[in-house]
C-alpha cells in the first residue's frame, strides 16, 4: 500500500498530529539518516493530504446572507480568490 493510499482515510486532525510528530523528530536531530529520509517522505505525503482536505473544506464554506433586519435569508458561495 502506498503512503498516499494509507493517508486517504486519515482525518485532517490525525494527519496534522502525525505531521507534527514527524517535525518534532526531525528537529531533534536524533534520528538516523535513513529513517530521517523515510519519515520526511511520509511528512510530505501528510502535508499534501492536509492541504487537499483544507481545499475541500474551503470549497464547502458558504457566506450567510442577511436581510435588512439581520435575519439569515440564505447562503451564497464564499468568494475564493
């Protein structure tokens, strides 16, 4: 199973937590070179997964329209630049 396939079911929060753990290991510098390369590659996959999940969430965000009295009257897509 590829790393991308292994991350496809991960929630954003779990992927981010794993990515933070990897960054911590790499910052300490106490990981052997071969393992550093392996976990760095895993980190790249996790980063891409998190970015994709954020893009999906961004696409779902809607702006709430309000009427003259301040009551919600509907939604419209968020202006994405």
